[in-house]
């Protein structure tokens, strides 16, 4: 595959167009963090309010990834991704026009929906690439797309500085943030007109039932309900944080109302899941061995992504301020240095996927990477103002490598669990990445960077232990095609990679 990676035809054309869509959605999603200090000074925000905005930026991505996963399995990635990119312009402009903390909270909550775009490409790439190449393909999609966080942290401050004359000499953060929304919306139209959901001759498999994830055993159904509660808990935690004395965006009464609404949402979600899986729960339907999958494997991957991607989202939100305050740097320089973390996505996430493809065991690849992540963050927790800045950057980049490689190794497994519900599984796993970020950022909002890094390190080591003892190698991990799909020679010569026929 690596020989054809820079080709812009067939499956590689779809891959490149899709990671660029993800890149732009991430650039929008993280267009606030490089300006956090500047916006805080201009709008007179407290440090607690700035940290809370980082949590708000992630919150609605949790339910959005579940909903987007369902829409994806129903309508396909082409339409879903295009609509999401066009929608991104709304929260970008809302942020750019905000005049106070409350308006920023609402705009960043809406921006969280844009962060759900990641799920869409997982299904798109899975349709165009076979299992034996899925690790590197998903790694390139996720890694090069995640590079959008680097684009936001590195390029947006430069744009804001270059156009400062419009804002009376101050950083023109409003124009820079609005620009990301404009570009994303334009690309949404381009994407819709240049991709297809599947290669020619291949049928897009939809979930048999809509409204919830289809499981194949009673035990898996109840395990799913437990894991779904974790998503609701993270939103409840955010509501609680917004009601604390240093924020007071919500009153205590409003917080309680939010909890009641979240409880209602969980009850509704559970009911819809029961409707989809009623026959399994009642025992009137039994899946054959070939049709079954263990939801426990989904739950383990959810926790893995909770740790790896949760750490990445947290770092992207807090590192600019961390470098600025630890080493007394100006905001532009601090943002550029902090961009070294998302910069690693260019190679780290694809390498995690590649290692998963080549190592011969996706399970042990993930386990070893999680151990490396734990070691990296244990080292990062000792960074202080007395460290040479280059050494601090090197340690942060080491931590970034293992966290992002863990992302790639996780999603090398996700599409192999059950193909027709890949969107929903990816949505659940992806949502837990945001749960991790909400938990980690909440810890950070009450403590400091050293405590945060230690918490992430412990989580990574627990993740490694669980993966080693309980994770199972997916069926057909390195097959030439997905289970139940035939290899067909494509009639369209643009789908051929040299002499290799396109896998169906």
C-alpha cells in the first residue's frame, strides 16, 4: 500500500479527500485553544472560565458521535460528512462574534458537534480498504486528519497576527476563527461532488435496524447499557462543573434540571436500544456463531480510546497555556510550540496503524503502545520551569507519539468487529475519547498539569493491563477482504492499484 499512498486515484483518492475533510473539521474544532489567553484578556474571563470552555468544546461531541454514527450507517459517509462540514460554519461564526462568556459557552458546545466528523471517515475508509490494509489506511485518515489541530495551533495565530491591523493592532482572532468555518463549508460542497460511499459494484451495507446498536447476546445488551451510562455521566459532570462557584454558568436548580433531562435521555436511549434488540433480550432470537460479536471487545476499545484520544484532546486544549505560563512565553510562540503535540499525528497515528498491520497481532500492538504511553506521561509530569524548553518539547512529543499511535492501533480494530454497524461502533468508541477528555480536563480544572499528566499515565497503564488480559484478536484481522465479501475485479481502471484488483 505504501507504494501507492501518494497516488490520487481509486481508493487513495477517496482516502486523501476524506482525511482532508477530517483535517478541516479538526481545525474548526480546535480554533479556540491557540487564542484562549488572548480571548480571556479581551473578554475578561477568569482562568476557571477558560478551562471550562475547553470542556464545553468537547461535551456535545459525546452524544453527537453516537447520533452521527447512526446517521452514517443510514445515509452513508458522503452525505453525512458534507452536511457536517457545511454546518461547521455556524459555530465558527458564533465564536468569532461572541462578546461574553455565555455566548462562548453556547458557541463551543455547538462546535462539539463538528468534532463528531471523525466517525464518518472511519466507515468511508473501511468501505474502500480491505482488512489487511485497514490499520495503515485508518491511521493515515486519523493521523493526517488530526493534523488539523496542528494547523489550528500553528497557522491561526499567524493569520491573526498578519491581520492585526484590522483589529487595531491586537491579534485578530475573530477573523482567523471565522475563516476556518468558511473554508470547511466550501470543502463540504467539494467533498460531496467528488466521492462515493463505496467502490463501483459494491453495495453499501446498512444496519438492519435503526435507533440503536444491534448486539448479539443478552449479556452484551446489558453491557452496552452500562457503557452508555458512562456517556451520560460525562455530560452530567460537565453540568456540575458549570454550576461551580468559580463558573456559575448554571444555577444549582438548572444543574438539577440538566441531570433530570440527561436521565430522561438515558432512559430514551435505553428504550430504543431495547427495541432494536428485543428479540435477543427475550430469548426469541439466537444469532449464529458467524453473526455474533462480543460487546466486551467494544467496551475495551472504548476505554482504550478514552485514554489515548482523551489525552490527545486534553493536550490540544491545555498545552498552549501550559507552555505560556510554565516558560513565560508570548501566546503566539507558546501556541507554535504546543503545536508539536498534534504535529506528531503526521507520523504517529499512521505508524500505530502500520504496526498493527505488520506486527501480526493487533491486540499486542495496542498493549505495547499503551505501556509506552504510560511511561511517556510519567516522564511529562516532571516538566517544570527549570527544564530546557527543547527537552520539554521532546518529552511532550514522545508522549504524543504513543497516545496517537494508540489511536491508530485502536481504530485498526474497530472496523473489524462487525462491518454493517461500523458507524455505530466507531461512534461509541469515538465518543469515549471525548469522555476521557472531559474527565481529564475536569481533573485539570481543579489541579495542575503535573497531576493531569500523572492521571493520564495511570489510565494508560490500566489500559495496557486490560488489553493484555481481556482483549481478543478480531476474526479476519489480516484477511484480503471482509467476512462475507467477495473479491471482485473492478471494471473502473481508476480503482486498480498497479496490477492489484480492488477488493470488494
